[in-house]
C-alpha cells in the first residue's frame, strides 16, 4: 500500500509553497526490488521551508542485514556498514523528520516502495502522507531532454551538486532545486495536494553513521569540507565514544606538522562516520582541540610568535580561526606599532583644545608618542591658536624643532603617513551589471505546464487530472508563528503504469475504490 499521495506544484491557484515545510528524501538500496528482499542501506532527509531555509538534516548508513548486490555502483562495501544502525533503530528518528511535511523524492515511487517495505516489516502504519515527485515537477514545467537530478540542480542553481553519491548530497541537490523553483520561477507556483500530517514517532536519538564522500581541499581546507559533508542536525545524537576517541587521536597526529593532507582527510572522514559525528558535534570536537592547544601555549603567560604561527595553522585547518582572533589582533597591534610610519616621533602639544587633541591622536595612531617636556628629541610642536605666547614656542624655535598650527600639523602628518605606506588610492569599484535577462533556466520554462495527455505522450507515465476536494485548511509554518492561507486543496491521483520511463509510479483508483478514496482523503483533510 503506497505511503504517499502525490500532489503538484502547479501554476493553478493553491497554497503558497513558501509557507509549507518539505522533507526531501533520498535512499540508497541493496538492489532495485524491495519485493525481492532489497533493503535500504543509506537514507538522508533535508527538512526545509519552501522559502529555502533549511530547518534540519538527517543522514546515516543503514545496516540492511544483507550484502549489497551492486556495491560498485553504490560505492559502498559491507565494511562501511559495520557500525551503522538498523532501520528498526532509526525508524522513529526518520519519521520525526518526515512528520508535518510534504515528502519530496526525485522518483517518489522508488522512495515510497522501499520506505513502505521497511515500515511493513516493523508493523508501522502511517496515515496518507502528502508527497511530491521533483522529477515529475521538472518534466511538467521545464522543456528539457534530460531531467536527472544532477542536471536539474546544475541548471537551476548554477552549480553541480557536491558530496555525491551520498544520499545527503542528493537530498541537498533536491533542496536547492526545489527552493529555486519555488522562489524564482517565471510564474508563481502553488501547492495542490494533501496538507502535511503528523506521523507517529518518538525520536530515540540513535547514533548515526553518515557517509562523507567527495572531499576537496578547497580554499578553507580539508576539515571545512569534511564538516560541510556531515548533516546539519539540530538535535544531534551523541557520538560513539570509541569512534570519537579514534577521531581525536588521528586529528592530533595529523596536526602535528600543522597541516592535513588528502590521505589524512580521507581517514578522518571514515572515522567521523564511525563516530557518528554531525556538523555540530564535529565543530565541537574541533573547537575543543584548539582551546586545549591555546591553553598549552598560554601556560607560561606569553604566546610567542612561533606558538602563534602553530595555533594559526591549526585554526585554519580546523576552521576555528575565530577562537584565536584576539591573539592575532594583539600581535597585529604590536607589529603595527613596530612598523608604524611615525614610529620614533615625539609630538609636544601646546594648548588643550579639541583640535590639538585630535591632531595629537592622529600622530599617536600611526606610532608617535606624546612628549611631556620640550627636548631636542621632540620632532614636532603643535600649537593651539590661543597659545601663541607660550614660552615653549620660542624655546622650540631655538632648538630647531618645527612649530606648526593644527592645520599645518595635520597636513604634515598625513603626508608622512602616505609617503611611508606608498599605497596608491583605491580605484572605485564598478557596479555589477547583470543585464535585463533572467536566469538561464527560464529559457526552458514551458509556455504552460503539461497536461496529463501530454505528459503520457512524452514520458510514458499517466498523470491524471487532479480531483478537486473543496476543503479549507490552515497550514502552520515551521519556525514561524504565521499560518498559510486557507485555500481549497486538490488531491492529484496518478494512474499506475509499467512503462520503464515513467519515473514515479502512480496509484490507480477506479470505480467504487475511487469514491472510497476520495471520501477517506476528505476525512483526513478535515481531521
């Protein structure tokens, strides 16, 4: 029995999808047919508001209790699954992230079949859950020969997905694609389908085993990429103590020379998965490492230049430079004083007006010191207009020390600073000109969305017209006190097909079953 009742993102009137919550799901499996015993071996969910704000992420390998039939294409071996939880252990955590959301898959029927089979094994029954097939959505609105997820993500976001072939990388690609469709389509899109429903789940916080793949050093270092490949989990489970110990030990060894190389990064990625780290717990480990290193450097009360350089290299690799910013600022201030253009200048103010004080402050800012007495080492005397009779002026003239008014002093100081720095004036920035055209993908926007007959002719599937259900509902927006508009919903019913290119399998309701289904859907909407 299918879990999901497919809806549409349509150009017809409906609910504003920006006010709804979507759960974008991708699964990897041990084979193509759950009815032949194939199991889920990896799953990821990106929970996102329709306006593109990511609310939560979840990702883990899953112990299927069986070997992977196509390990080469899945790029995962049985050894990778050794510390992974079973589906029974993560079912509640997974359902909690699908609850009160529209579930999205780029082949929703595939996700439906495997989730349904896993839940059936656990005797878990769900109410009808609203679903959206992003593959069908792209086909209906975009006139392209290829609608594969990676192609659609690149077309709409301008970037190729990262972190592939992990399920989290694919779920994130779906999220970016959907957010762009909802937020930047040439015509507004509306949701027509079931309202999100709560699902029976008691989150258990089972340790996860995320798969970290597609590492790149990038401009921010290996560990920044490693952390970004982990799920952004709002309420992360506790890491496994033994895996966490191994990760910390390897991190310490890898940073002995102040830098991490590719082989070390790959080993750390594997240990991060075994430890069950998420973005939050990985950042915590990295921060703790640098805090301990800093405490060691400060133990004698002085952080030497060598110790600061070591801390800077470690902080850059860990992505935690903010934890030593005060040390860097203090070192920069000391260096600026040593290298200041007015270093060695002694300036004597004569008078206490605000103008004299400002001129002296300018000199001090660039390395000068304030003289208390007039001696031969004074480089400049700055005189207030009302202090012309001060005897120090005549004394300074006898000693050959320049005596300048405030305006003259400011000009001299500015010239000295400019000459010492030798920096040319910055050229004005040119304003970006994106031109009058919209995003490139708008070129492929169909003049109108495909009808069921047109969809069948092009892709082989049967997409039935929506069955109107005149029920008004109020949709609560996650992360906001606002509610969505009360609008009439429609429940699109898709007809079953065996065509190989149908993408999303569909449910056929005929005769009395059709009437019964509509009645049940109305009951669910009202409840």
